[in-house]
């Protein structure tokens, strides 16, 4: 049990005694440590309901609170109950954490299957820095959800059946350079896509040809299908390389094309059930009128007032759309994978798509907890959308290569002893870690500025700082003559720095479930920074190797627990930690 859960349990029994009926109330970590470690506003909330004096009620609750061995409690302000955890409770908790491979993290996801839909780039188009956010956030959510006991299915819903294939087919047939494709396929596919795209702008007949190629592909033309398949294969190989660099894994790659066979039946079913109807030759989902227009994704406010904002699921020419595929995908994930939840890690611009999708799925009887985990843009240091000098979108591979190169330079300066493959491996771990941490330490909804120097700094709110802190703690243990058994240590906390460190250790298991309430890995990132800073203060104030037993072992155990939580926490962000740096 976490300390927070323990407090909630004891508060619940005090409330039951005070009020004469079972009552539970939330306890939260205090924002300001001067007022204690945890607090509850239970007395204020309940007093309002019962129209009594909140401070008097708080006093009565406290008189029934059995906190022995755990905490003391007092009242503050209009009726807050503040809890002050006893140092011995923190020591006991730290000892328990050292024996727990899960480091106090509860299995809140037990019995739940969640599909996490992330990355999902479009084939034959490059992954750009927008996809980087989805990939990094999605991967971290997979790791966190698994650690919390969810059954996680990571699915890469790649865009492998879009209208871009009209242009790619035309380019493949007329412009392809087979050697370039062999050498590095993704840029070559991108080149032909761009060249044809430019040609369509100059000459409308080219656009007609492309459309025709697309129609042939969709009708199952063998030549076009074979080219399409080859594009998918080379693109997947190129993408896999990037995922390897990023240390990201998927359980499935069921792209849009996987659902092609299901779309016609789906549209028929929607028509039959009255969820969709014909409009100007297209089949569309309209509002069912069950919601206020403000909350209805199929209504939009225009100058003339509220008007329909339907989702097309079959175009007048018979083509199916992104929304159609996504509906079929939901059905598949529920039926085949028994998904209880689906989290879509996709940028803010697709918000309307997902609101409509979830609404239509519910009307179709597909129930589950579906969430759009949206995120903002990445900006360059000029605060404009990040572009290359030639005005193109910055490509993910270039960002990663540059990160590793810059990390290598810094490492060579700071630690010239590191050489060869070891130095190269550390540069990869540090460079990629820095990019991931810069992403994950931000609120996902805000646009963030991509600043190399800031993200690679060894001091500051960075991955290298956390990695360096972990490496430093581990190096303490290398100075010992014999292996240290932290579980045998008697932990005692007296210095305020020790108590604060143990306080943060206890927070790890309380914090992780909160992350999933609103999908905010930045809570973990910021917690790890706080933990590392607390460690450095402790290490400055409290001699470790130079103290006498039993204090020495107690402090070594705190070091060990800190290192374990730091590396577990970094691992949940998808960030590795080197042995040395
Ligand atoms: N391929 C899409 C894009 O790059 C993202 C797909 C997200 N997943 C989904 N099921 N719609 O914009």
C-alpha cells in the first residue's frame, strides 16, 4: 500500500465513526511542504453538504483518526486536515520499497486491455517531427501502462492506403531511380512523391493520371498492387530502423489497408441501422440530436447558426475515408483483442475526427473507454513551426542523428577517457534520451520549442542530468569492497535531507497512476528531476561512505533506492541510462 492509500484508509474509518456511515474522501500530496506531507479537504466538502462548521467537523474527524506510527494531523485554514508523516514511517516504507521490484507502484490496470495507437506515420511520406511526439509519448504511455498492470497492445496504424499512392504509382512508373531506392528507400519515395506533386500543380492532366492510378489500385489492379506492396515493404524497413534507434516496439502494424475488406459491410450496416444516410450521393453520419449542439461533434456553429457537420464514410464516387477505416479498426480491436480502452496519440488538429469517431462508435454499440491523447506542435528556436532552411518539414532521422552527434561532442569534452564503441554507445543513449526527455517533460498540449543546447545540458532539466545523477550514485557502490545488500540495512532518517529523499521515494508509487488520469508523462519527468535534486542536496549534506555504521548502511540504502527509482523512472520514459558517462 502507498502511504497515500494508507492515509485514505485511516481517514475513511475516522469518517465512518464521525458520520455514522461509510464515507470515503481523497487525500492528496501537499503542494507546500510547510503545511505537511499530505492533506484532505474532506471536512470542508462534508461540512458544506451537512451545513455545519468545517473546522469543528475537522476537529471531530481528527479525534477519531488512528494515525499511530504513521503520521500526526492538524487543521489549517478553513478546515484542511494536514498530515505530517513520521520519519519512522518513511524509513519503514523505504525498507519495503527496497524489497519490492515494483517500487511501490500499484497494479491499477489489472484485468484491463488497452490498445495504444501511436506513431502511425504515412507510408511513402517521411516521418516528421510531428510524428516524433506521437512516437515518444505513445511509447512512454505503453511502458507506464504495462508497469501499472494493464495488458497493453501497441499498434502502429500506419497510413498505407492514402490518396498519396496515386502520385507514388505515377512517380514509380515514370521517375523512379532503382539504385537510389535500393540505397535509401524513404528519401527516394519522398522524391518521386514531391516531383509528381509539383507536376500535378503545373499540369492538371497529370493529376488525372494519378487519380486514375489510384482508382486502379483500389480496384485491385495487379501491377499497381505489386508496386504498392513494394512501397509498403521498403517503407516499413526504413521505419523499423528509426524505431530501433528510438528503442520503440510495436505488437502489431495493422495499417489502414488491413481494414479494406470490412469497409463496404460497415457502411451497409450504418445505413441499415440508421446511423448514416445518403446526402448528395455520399453516405454520411449526421447528428442524432441527442446532445446539446455545443457538445455535438456533428454540429458546427457558423454565421447562420448551428448547422450540420457530418462525417462522410463513403464518398459519392464510392471511395472510403479515414473515418470509415477508423470505425472498422475500433470494431476489430474490441472483437479480436477484447480492448476495454483505446488511446489515440495523435496531434490536436485531429480532434474533431476523434470526437466524431467516438460518438459514431457509441451509436454503433461499440463501447469502451476511448481517448484522444492530443498534443501540440514542435517549434523551432524562432518559435515558428520547425522547418529546415529550405522550408521543408524537419525529418525525424535528421533530428536523431544530430542529437547523437552533439552528445558525442559533449562527452568527448567532458570525459576524454571514453573512447571508441563505448563512447559511441553513450552518445546514442544520451542524445536520444535528451530528445525524448525534452518532449516528455513538456505538457503535451503546449507547443514546445526545440532547443539543442538546453536539452543536452548536463545541468538543468534534462535527460543527461538525470542520467549523470544515476551514474554518479552507481559509482558510489563501485568504491565498496563488498557488494552492498540494501535489504539488510536498517534505515533511520534524521537529517531533513534524508527525510525529504525518503518522502520522494514514497511518492513514486502514488504518482504513476495519476499520470494516466490525464496522460501526462511530464508529471513523471518532473518528479525525476525533483528526486535527482533532492539526492544532490542529501549527498552534499550527509556524508555517506565516511559515516559510521549503522548510518553508513542506512544512507547507502537511500542511495540505492534513489538509483533504482531514477533508472526505473527513466525506463518508463523510454530513456536508457549508461554505465558511465
Ligand atoms: N496516419 C495518421 C497521420 O499521420 C495518424 C493515424 C492515427 N491513428 C488513427 N487510428 N487514426 O495523421
